[in-house]
């Protein structure tokens, strides 16, 4: 399980390696957003958390001696193929994380 956070920190999602959200935290200010924008941000964060958790699980299983064919069958992300995490840049603010 890992936590993915929006750029401004207003939305946080904890998800497992399959992308299932286990906990979603939304700041009050985020509730002013359009519902579809907020939903899109949550889905993006679920994907980001799932990728990170999947990479962590893959590393754990590799250290435990699980073979590459089994890891492929489990459909865990591969480090080289993992996309860069999407950032939620739709928030109407000039503040950005450094």
C-alpha cells in the first residue's frame, strides 16, 4: 500500500498494488472543485499509488526469489516501463511543490 498526494496536498489516496483505494482524504477546499475534476484527480492518484505499490511488491518478490515468469503472470509493473506519475496540475493556484 502506498499514498499518492495531489500537487497541493488537498487530495490523498492510499491504495494497494491493484489500484483499489483503501483510504481517500479530501480537504474541504477541494470540495469546491467541479465533481468530475475531483473524480479524475482521485482516479489519477489511485493509478499513481497502484504503480508505486506494484513496484514495491515486485521488488519484495524479486528479493524473495520469485521468478520473472511468475512476476509477469502477476502483471506487476516493471521499473523500466513504469510511467512518470501524473501530477494534478488542474488546481487554480500558483503554488507548486518544490
